[in-house]
C-alpha cells in the first residue's frame, strides 16, 4: 500500500539493538531446547522421533505389515509434521533402526542402515522400514484420547504432544543432545531391570535412589562391554542426575601354542566406531607409543573380532590391555546428564527416582484418560443398544411407522422418547438382525458393558486400584521383554572397579640402548647404541664433553646438582644425538647460580654415596632421589659456603676420599650412615680447600683411578687407611685434576 508516494511497511518501532537481539536469541534458544534437543521425560522422545513414529503408524507400518520405502516415510514426515530438511529426518530414522546405536530399536530397517565401522547408510530411496514391537508399545492407546494433540505447523493435521508410552523409553534407549546453554546425555538401560525398579516404586512410594540402584545397577549398552565404574560413583550419579560411567571393551586370551597368545576383543564400547579405533591403534603403533603391541587385525564379520598380537609372549595380557585402555578408546567414559523436559515442558535435571516417577505419573494419567474414553464409548454403545431393544418390544409398530410415514424418525423419537442416535440406529438396522437370537445377544452385551462400566468407575475412583493396574502392566511388559528374550538379556557386564595395574615403563617406551652425553656446560642428549666413539661427537663452541653413560630408553636419568637436589629425566624424552642436545636447565627448574655436579642412571634398590665440598657426606637410597616434578627433590643439604659435589653408586666395603689438597683418606663404608636426606657426617677434614672426589670400592680388589690414558690400581693401601673424619695423606702419582675418573 502506498501513501503520499511512500511505501508503508507496517509499524516501525525504535528498539535498542541489545534488547532486540536478546529477544530473538531467547526465542531461538527456547525453540532449540523444547522442539529439537531435549527429550520428554514421559516418552523419552524428541519431536522428530515422535513425528517419525506417528507418521509410520498413519502409514500402517506396524510390525506385522510389509515394509515401505524410507523415502515415503521421510516425505510424509516433512510434508505433514516436521518442516525441516529430509537429510536430518532420514538420519534420525536411520539411528532408530541401528541395533548398535539403539538398545531397543524403534524402527525395523531393511537394507543398508550403516554399521559399527561408521559407514554411511544407503540412500532413502533404497532402504525400507516399519515399526518394531517396542515402537508399537510406545504408540499403544493413542486413539483412545490418552494424550493431547496439537495442530501441525500448517494447521492441516494434528500431532501428539507426547506418546502414551507403555514402554519406558527414556531410560531404556537413552538420549543425547546439545541445546542452547544446556545438554542431555542419558545412557541406555536394561528393560527388565527398569521394570523391576518401576514395580518396586509402585509398591514403595518412599523408596530411595539407593533401593532403585540395587534393582537397576547400571547402564546396559547395545554393544555390550564391561562396566567397571565403582558402585558408590554409580549411586552418586543416579542420586544427582549427573555423573559418568567407565566402560571397557570385552576381551579374552586365545592360546596359540609354544607359550604364545593373542588377545581377541569381542565387544567395543558404546558409540565407538570400530574403523576409527583401529586407525588410532595403528597410528600409536607407528608413533611407537604402544611398544608391547606387534599387530592389530580386524577379523570382524557381523560379529566384532579385533585381534591384538603382543610383541613378546612374556608380556602379561593384563599389562598389554592396560596400556591400550589408557591410550585408546577401548576404554571410554559415558556421561550421565539427566536433563529432560518435564510434563510442563520445563527443562531440568532429574535424579533416577524423579525420572521413574514421572513415567509412572504419565502412565497413571494415560490409564485415567483411557478409562474415561472407554466409559464414553460404553455410554454411546449402551444408548444404541437400548434403542435397538425398542424394535424387539414393539417390532410390528416400528415396521408400520417406517412403511407408512416419511417422517418415521421423528415419530419414533416422539412415541418412545428416543434420542436421535437411537432412532438412526433403528433405521440403519438390517432386517436379518430382527431374529430372536439378536435380541439375546443385545441383552447379553448390555449386561457385559454395564459390568465393565461399573469396573471402570470403580477404577477411576480408587487410586490404589489404579497403581495396581499399572503394576500389572509393568509385569506384563517385563514378561514380554524378559531376560530370556534376545532384547531383554543384559549385554553389558557389571564388574568391580579394576585394581590398578602398574604398567612398567617398558610397556610405554620401546626398549633401546642409548648413550647419554652431558657437556661441560650442561647440554644433554641421547645417542643410539652402546660402545660409541665418544670423540666423534661435536659440541658447541666453547663447550666439551663431561659425562657419558650407557643406558636404556626405559631408564631414568638422575641429575645431582650443586644445591643438593636431584632432578629426574626420562631418557626416552631426551633429544637425539645428532645435534648438540638441549640445556638441562630447560628441562628442570635448576637455578642459574647452581650447576650439574653428577649424573647417573637410576637403578632400583641401589645406594648412593653423596658428598659435599665441605667434606661431609652420607649414603642415600637411590629410590629416594627420584623426583616427580621439575622442581626436583632435596636430598642433600650442603652447609654454608659449601656445594654438593659427588653422587656415586655404592659398590664395595670401603670409601676413598680425595681433597683439593691432594690428600687421600680410606676408611670402612660401615662408618658412613645411611640417611634419606640431610647434611651427613664429616668424611675428611681440611685446613685449606675442600673435598674434590669420593668413591666406594672393594679393598680386596684395590683402589683404581684413571691416570692419563691408563687405569692404575693400588693394592697396598696401608698408607692412606684411617678413621673417618681424618685428614689423610698425600697421594703421589694421583691425577692432576684430583678425580678418580
């Protein structure tokens, strides 16, 4: 419409941008929460799933009928009920048919509906579908005014707000979804255990979550597996509606002879794609992060069978699997977030009892509405039957009126005080129904429906009878899907939380010989192999060799600093030998004012002789020197103006100490105390200078030290023998650097 040359678009209001944006985003959020992402606590369905099942029912795709193309189903859903894309609707249909995704499939699919490897299903024009018995149980009674309906998006049809849900679908099949600002994650459960919990709650209204958890102790996943979550954690999760469950693959050992074996994985965790799992394992093997595993093979048919070959028959299967559980999706955590829409459409997190009670309350409402609907049907039928009885009481008069009068209906209504419904029933009655046997049948039917109406009236008036009827329905449901049926049998095994299996470092790191090189300026690297020519390695300008130790990649390197702290480095994490390495200070928190005093390879159970520049020292267990953090571990506490200087393995029965004054002292090792940490005792006294080096040795074998390019061994040690804390005597012919070498 135009006015004064301008186009009138309607009312235009000035609104702050923030308010307009908030209003629109809130509308979007509410739409996502209520119409897309969160399931209803009563039937456990989102709108798209509910519309799919209802549309398939209208197409008469019950379990006993033939299949119809999925394209036909999707077309009806998006044409009548769900104004969204066909791909999204077909994806929802496919998921309802996948027995590895749904614990109790709602759609019976024929054709390629995808597989556990993650392969896509065939196009909807190739696949066919129909409802399952479980879906039929969800829809049972929908024509008996058991639930409310609303107009569809175009106003041409009606759709149910919720299904009658004779089957507790929310917890049986679970649900997942991400809305705006909230999400839901509900794992599937066993229907037999669910029925047991519901029956118990019907009989004991005050039952706690703990009582219910005893009857349904944990999820039951369609792909099986082993639930290894602690029972207390499971109870806590159900009590709050939030938590998680630890799920592992099911595996077994197959003996191959001559002491060899292979591990076979028969069930993988829920929602884990088998092909991606195998790719991940292969990738970790290539990266040498699974050194215990030699090969992985997929020998699956319609049954999962993953074969894992260990590198050595000496590897314990439990250790092999523990390393795989830690590194791959052979162990996963399934979240529990019982966030659902209640009967008023309000999203909230419920605990287990609240969710079960909401289902029972819905079933009671369905029972009441169905009973009222049946009473209305009985009243209608009773009225018709009473009208038909007029025919048998006044049959000649009725025939005369019908034959002689065009207004027979009005005359009969006036003559016998009939309703319009009764008069129409008499006029529509066939002549052969006038037999005496039909009169008897009508009287019998009137008696039967009167008794049924009395029974329904009593049911509606008595709450206890209603709960008893609901309990009977649950017993029947339990029998229909009992533990002896393929659907009812529990698939996920419940096991105690596993004990901690210590995976040795060898299980995580490939065992290889290396030579650790530490330069004078504290640069460290690990060159592959033993027996290397050390003079072939280059160093940065101004730097040179200092320490060289042969080790394995599974070993730990102990770095003893002048501040008396031990720092621990994993040898497999050291840089390779081709470059100059990296500074030790970059790997640990070693202050700039301190330096590296000694380096050695950790050996469990070994003893270390520690000594400081002031001549004090003690013996310490090597295991006490292992540090768990970059900050290291304080073992020796040097005195004022002293620094830690020596850390050497204890191997012998005597101690040799050389001072900067070139005086050598030898005394029994037994005189040195063993401490976990401290300053120690005096090993040698000095007037000038301090301790230069120390070592332990066996007196019977003599004292050896490196002199130039050769090793000198002195067996006559009487000149230097003394008591601990003595000054010692000059050692002529000793190294110029005052080191044992």
